[in-house]
C-alpha cells in the first residue's frame, strides 16, 4: 500500500516506509508495509521480497524457541 486513495480509505496511508539503498554504483528502493493478508498478516514485509521476509521471521522463531 502506498500514499494512494485506497490507502487513505483503508486508513493505511501512514503504514509504509520507502527505503533507498545503494550497492556500489547501483541505486534501488524497496517498500516495507504491514501485511494484511496471508500468514505474514500483521508483520512488516518488504514488497517483492516476501519469500526472504518469511524466511527471516522463521529464523527468528527458531532462535526464540532455542533460548
């Protein structure tokens, strides 16, 4: 979700962050949102990197159980 009419209507206009990054000379950006669907609902998710985000949360869960 971004700063769109739909985001405003759903009350989610402030629920995203745009990250800018550089890798050497390569510049990029990524949007982070709070997921509202799927098994990641309620968690922060990097759009386009959902698989990696899910793996991150799974590693965190495993580490927390090991403590």
